[in-house]
């Protein structure tokens, strides 16, 4: 069985381009990898966060640039959740669509 490094696992994480419906899965992937990386040194952590930052593209990238271009995952995560998170439940969305049709 081959041994994968954290960077190998990060390479398998899809890029995040700002589609709200993909944000939760992206965060889930990264948070899972963060648990693996907590046993490493600070220089590795900075490099890892930089690689995470490179996974964020298109309008999500622009959002980060407009918010000071952070390189630390926790700050990146807050900005992405604020700008691209879905805060309404499905019932609310369905009701809005029904009222628009009337």
C-alpha cells in the first residue's frame, strides 16, 4: 500500500471557484487535511496554507484579494463562508421561488 503525503492528498482536492453549492465540500476537504497537518512544524504549515490558497480561483480568488489576500486557512475560510456560504435552508428557498411565480 502506498503512503500518501498531505500534499498528495491536497492535490486531489478540487479547486474552489466561488460556487456556493461547492463551498461546504471544499471546506470539509481542507479541514480534514488540517487535522493531518497539525503534527508538523510551522514552516510546513505555511507552505501547506499557501498551497490551499492556490486552490482558490476565479471570483473566490478575487474575494480574497479584496479582503487583504490572506494566506492563513482560518482567515481564508471565514472570508469564503461570508462571501459564498448558503445561509438559507431549502424550505426558505422553495417558498421564495413559489412567491416569485405568483
